[in-house]
């Protein structure tokens, strides 16, 4: 289970597939093969297929506020007991093509709207932190905010604030509800949750709070190594 705030599905339609074998989204026709490993999109006389999928979902979204819809195809992968996700972003205007594809780690991609910048956002996770999640336990990932400028996806983590703070408050509440066994054992068992809160604070620009939090909650002797690993991941 992933704890996620801001799952306000605004201005887009979610089609849960594999039950649907053919589905129209306005003038877009979406076909899923019998075993749900391939999606074929037909639009304005053009055809595009994406293969190698698993349990795909279709998100029809307006990503860059130009009143022209994009299409997002998400896929689920389960390996060694850990479920991870990826997403393909498709252009529908003028021509049909894949704008970009992204790996989302244990966080299922979703769309939300930000009042701070009056824009739709695509939220993904950090696949680099998948190794911190227990294969048979609850999985956590920081939020990674993406926007689309009409030609490419780009990171918008430094353009928003509230989404990170609200998510961090919820995750901190979950962490504080965990029984503490021994100091380092607690930190090891909940390293993905601790890393998620730390990175969310950093992405919100709250560097002092991030450092204070990590000192208080990551109590193993390799604190410096763990902190450097997270900072290097963020390019700090």
C-alpha cells in the first residue's frame, strides 16, 4: 500500500483495463490485447502500439494547459514480490507518438492539479529507492513532480510546495505510529519511509527540516553513508 495525498483526479478519465477490450476516449480508440500485454491507440487515422505491458491503465490528461489532451499509459510489474510501475506519455495533437516514458518505482503514477501554479501535474516515484522497500511489506516512495511544456517532460519539484508538505505530514504520522524495537533496527526496517520523508522535505526546499528529521529518525552508525546516498540521488 502506498500512502499518497493529492490523488484528486481532475480533468482526466481513468479506464481500468484489462476488463475492457476496446474503449473510446472521445475520438481516441484504445485496444488492449487479450493477455493485457499490449495497448494499441488509434487516433485521427494513425495507429501506435506499446508492447511489453502488464495490467495497463489509461489516463487521459491535459498536461500543459493548452486544451489539447495527452494520453498516459501505465504498466505494472511484479518481481520478487515487489510491485513497480512505469508510464508512457503519448501526444495526440497533430500526430500520434510517444513523448517520453518514465519509471515510477513502487509509486503508481497519478495526475493532480496544483492551485499553487494553476497547472496539472504528473506524479511519479523514485525507482532508485526500490531496493529499500521490503518485498513482502508496505512500500513507500517520495513524490516526484513532472510537468510537460509541449515538447518534453521536465522536473517541477522546485515549483510546488504544498503537495510535499501534506504528504510528509501523513508519512511522518505513519512512521510515528510504528513500534520502536531497537534504534537501528527500527531505522533499517523503515528506511524507505524515512528516505521518502527526507526527500519530500528536500523537494519542498525545507533543507533544515530534512536534516533534522534524518538525524532524529535514522539512528544507525552508517548515518553519513545513508545521507550521502540520498543527497547524491538528488544531485546535492
